[in-house]
C-alpha cells in the first residue's frame, strides 16, 4: 500500500513540476514596457535591453550574450557588483541554467545582469542591459 501511495505522489509531483512554463519572455515584456527583447549574436542567449545608451556611452559597445570577462575588457571593471540565486534553484529536476545571477553597477551608465547558461557554472552570459545615466554605481 505504501509503495502504491508513494508511486502516485511521485507521479503527481513530477507531473506538476513539468507543467510550469520556463519561458519568461512574456513576463519580461509585461514588466518593462520600455525594454526590448534581443538575441545574442549566435542566437543562443535571449536578453533584454532597457533604455537607449547615448552614442558616447560605454554601454553602446555591449551585446547580449557577452561574458563578464569580455564586458570588463571592453568597458572596464564595474563600480559595484551583487549576486544572488533565482527561484529556479528550487525547481526539482531543473538542470538548466538561470539559477544564479550577477549584477554589475556602473556609475552614470546603469546596470548589467549576467546569468548562468548551464547548471554547473558561474553567471557567464549578459542577459540584461539597463541604461540609466543617473546611476550611482552602487548596488541597492
């Protein structure tokens, strides 16, 4: 009887976990009406750009999908950084990425967000560029 009950619970648990959508594009568009969804050069990473960088801004050189190392080499070290996990860490059997995020803050430029594209690595892809000329360069 216990095995039967366990099998039913496990089936329901896995079935319910697989019903949650993993595509967050719709919520990104709804939460930031002035942002635009952009794919990386190779098409493997989808990201968001909020605002338009000024022609002489450092952010004008950036592209979605760049690594933190490429960004630092191109525009310099961030004034401040912050990192955190996302809710995907708690999804059972989620072996994809976007479990960790790194945010880089640049004074008078804005904020960059990097995410991991693989479960077993640190944040390695630029997924969000938020332009803000009034940025303080300090995480909140």
